[in-house]
């Protein structure tokens, strides 16, 4: 078997068995689920260690989601998602730097992320 036939065969198998788009879709879905979970922990956790871990996880996940936006092809949707993630990042920072459970909008962020996750899971891969 010459190399060009082998490469063509390998490429076809790769296309048949996995999709970069599908993998990317699942990664974003997982990130949204993680963020949703971390935001809920920030709202409900009484253990400072658990709350700190949720704070860190939420910030990292928001950064990942912002970094993954495609502003060239995403148009207004990408810009608006960035703004929403930025709002949530600011609220996470506000909640994480104070010991109080009040004075931030983490609950709103949780609601927004939950809505995005529902919409994201309805998108065909």
C-alpha cells in the first residue's frame, strides 16, 4: 500500500469515527455545565474551601468560554456572549472577594448560563 492510499484511508476513517465539530460542541457543553455547577456552589456552599474551589473553577471556565469565542464568524452572538461572560466574571470576582452571600448577581449568572446550556444542547452537532 503506498503512502497516499494509506493517508487517504486514514483520513476517511478519522472523518467517519470522529468530528472536530462534535468534540468542540461537547467541550463547550461540559464547560457550561461546569460553570453552572460552580455558580450554584458559590451560592449554596457554606464550607469556605468548597466555595474557594468553586470561585477558582468559575473564573477558569469563564476564561475558557471567552477565549473560545469566534469573533470573526460569530458576529453579534459572539460579542453578546463575551459581554455576558464578562458580566458573570465580574460577579464571580465580587462574590469571591467578599465573605457575604449578598451584593452580587451570581444567581442571575446561574440563570443565564443555564439558559445558554439548554440552548446549546439543542443545537445539532
